[in-house]
C-alpha cells in the first residue's frame, strides 16, 4: 500500500492516510504526508504505529523491512527500531527515528506529523 495524504482532518493536525483495512497486520506500508515519507505499521487488529520511513543510519526506506512484534527492521544492515520510542535496539544505527501520533476513527487511520519523540 502506498498512500498520499494532503488534507488536514481537524484542527489537531491529523491527516487521514488510509483505511485500516488497507493495512495488513504484521506489515509496513509507506505513506507520503505533505512530502514526509512515513512508515505505517499495523501490529494488531486495531493497533497502528507510524514512524519516519527513512533509516537513521542511511537513506533507506524502513517500510520495506520486516515487522517483528513492535519493532521494524531495516532491510539493509538489520538495525531494529522500536515503533513506540523510535530508538534503535541494535547497531549499526545509533540515532532514533521520529515517531508520530496515530488515531483510529472507525475505519480511518489518522496520523499527526509532530514527532512524539522530539521536544
Ligand atoms: S541503512 Fe538502516 S541500518 Fe544501515
């Protein structure tokens, strides 16, 4: 799945990215939100995470990697990133990736670009 979001849903800066049914549990998909590439990961029936799609080690798309529980593995060198904190759990990546707020409204997946792990 690849989606492009260009319209704000409400005044809290959430944008609708896709329908929940567009996402398969245990897989990642890429979305473009106002030019920012986001990896959207469904980890459960009504559990969806969103992180920056670019690995912090090199310019590689994380949505092409494997989902393992609540982590996303970079396909190039194997660093895994927590979908909750954005922190890498192993080398070679040492820097976190941005984590974004996700809201489910019925069958709609909404994402807010303000990084949850940056102040
Ligand atoms: S490019 Fe992702 S771990 Fe090296």
